[in-house]
């Protein structure tokens, strides 16, 4: 009788472990289906607000078992832990750790000054600590190529997030496609204005991941016959709102006929909206002679509130929460599949504007 009971107990435990692992794998597959979509990374843009996408993911995960599974230790390294854009990413990492029973170490240089050597050293330390996987913001076209290869040679999977590099050997990329983002930006501006109208677009020589956005938008706009000025931003003005505002004000003074100004990220989008408003030229959602519409990127509260107030027209979102959660998910799936599963995940490119701004403002956790 004792042997029978012991066998029943072992069967029960095995079934429970199997169900736990199966549920997590099923949940992960469900999340992957949400992110990958039918067309994968190059599928284009999602028109759903963050609350729709992330609530689908969270309801999928939190409905599964939280029984013990592999206690993987992952490291997530961002260009700067001081950049508020990534606060939702940090929450995404924490939620993943809770849902999957893993440890996620979140690291990055502490100031808003890009420090590639420090970030590379953080990757090197993670390799020395024999972590199970690394999520890495590849913030330079080539600076992270060698250290990524070193991690892979050590058997540690690496997935990039937010921005990618040239020929970086990472296993996959989790983030928005800047080509798609630039194209939908160009298409939207072209639909608002006629040939000959002047458009100003911020540019960042040397920062490839944002320059792609500008170049793609410019190609579409110039094809439509619009005049497009690149407004270059270099040096410490890249992360300095006051210096950015001076650049924008000087441009408007020199080009009073400009109809639309477009940013490439959160800092310049905020600076454009504030500067245009201070000059009394905000167009809101309705282009008008003498006024300037404002477009850009990211879901910072100042930008969303600007859309509501009429000082900004729209912004393109790429959902940083997903860049935290899904980077960890990609690592987990890669480990569980013994290295088989490795691919890109598109975190979307959709517009927040006057038609849906209330939904975005109501969401305070995922964006």
C-alpha cells in the first residue's frame, strides 16, 4: 500500500509540474502570437492603444499557474537608467520576473549621457556572472558587436531591444521597426499638406536608429512634392531640452512658413510642442495658415497631455513596456527551447492623437 501511495504522490507531483510548465509554455506561445502577428516583424503598424495590447498579454499570463519553474537569471541593460521613457520597460521586466519566477537584473549607465564603454562593461560582467540571458539596448551601430559575440560564445543568449546595430550577432530584436515608423509618419504628414509646403524634421547625425525614421519620412514627403528641412541636433543638445528648444526656435525664426515640425524621440517632440506653443503657433489637430502641427515619437506624459491640450498633434508609440517584458520572454523561450526559438518581435507603431488620447491618458501602468 505504501508503494502505491508513493507512486500516486509521484504521479500527482509530476502531473502538477507538467501542467505548470505546459501552462507557462502555452502562455508564452499566446503572448508570442500577440506580438508576432500574422506577418511578423515587418508586418507594419498596430492601431490598438497600449491598453489593448498589454491587457491581452497580462490576462494571458496572470491566468496561468505560478508554480515553480526554471529559476533563470537574466540581465537587462539599457542605455541609461535615468531615461524616463524606459520606466514602463522596468515594470515589464518586474512583471515578467513575477509571472515566470525568474530574476531580472536591470542595469544601465546612470546619466543621460550615452556611455557605451560602461554599458559594454556591464555586459562583460553579466558574462562573468554566468547569467542565463542578456537583453541589450544596442545603442550604437557597432560598439556592442564584439561583446555580444563574446556572450554568445559563452553560451549566453542575447536579444536586442529598442534600437539595433549594424550586423550585431544578437539572436533577435524586440522593438519597433524604424522603417515602418518613418513611413507611416511620412504618409500621415503628406496627407495633411500639399506639394510645396515646408516641413521641418529633427535629425540626429550618427544616431542610426532615429535617423532611419527621418530618412524614411523624408523620402515619402519629397516624393509628394513637399519641401523637407533636416534640423540637425548634435552634442549635448541631444539630451538638453533648453538647447533643443533654442535650435527649434531658431529654425522657426528662419523659416516662418513652416507648416509642420516632427521630432525623432521624446525629448525633441516635447521641445517642439513647448516651443511652438510659446510662440502662439500651435495648430492642434487642425492645420491652419500661420499655425504649426507637431508630430513625433514616444508616450511621455508631457506629449500625451500636449495632444489633449492641443499643443501637439500626434505621436508614434512603440510601447516600451513590451520592450521590457517581451525581451525577457524571448530569452525565456530561447532557454526553454534549448536555443531553437530566436526571432524578432515587433512592439508596434501606432498613433496617439485626438481620436484616442483619452484612452492613452487613462492608462497609467503600461505606458
